[in-house]
C-alpha cells in the first residue's frame, strides 16, 4: 500500500513540475513524420517533443492508463481525450476516417494496428470542436 502511495506522489510531483515549466521550455507543436500528410494539431505545443511522441507515445498512454485505473490519478494534460481534442480533424472532429486523420494516418504509415478506439472515443469533445470552429468564421 505504501508503494502505491509513493508512486502516486511521484506521479503527481512530476505532473506538477511539468506544469510549472516556462512556456519557452515547452516542446514545439508536433509535425508528422517525413512523407506523411496529417491534419495539423489544434493548439500549441504538445506534452512532449514530437520525436519523443513518435517513438514512445504508447508508453506514455500506458503509464497514464495505469495511473488512472490502478491508482485513481487522472492527469487531464496527458489523457487520451486531451490528445484527441488537440489532434482531431477540424471538419469532422475525429482522429479516424482517412489516412490524413492524425491517429489513423500515422498508424497506417507505421503499419501498426490502432486499437485504442475500440473502447475510447475518437472524437473531440463538443466544446473543443465549437471553440476550434469559432475562430474560422468570416468577419
């Protein structure tokens, strides 16, 4: 039981430390791998450098899953829903649908099976979609 508490405290400390980083220390917005055309992200810097995300994003997702399911820790910044909200296609609000949709396109390029969305939603939350669409109106 003490080990779980220690892990939970360490995870929270890491999340707090990352949240306190100055904006200049944040990673640049992710760009797709060379030779692949994907939808652009909706907002600024990703939680990690794009090279890191391409290489180990599944480990980050697994770590978040373990923290949430086993320890009850919910880190909204690195949640799967936060990823979907940022990377969803501006027209249909989904990360699936074609090889230009962020998750489907990258997984197709890498020839890796995409199973996250058998349980989780592939669509951005409506409030995020409305916010993204609000800035595109003409004036």
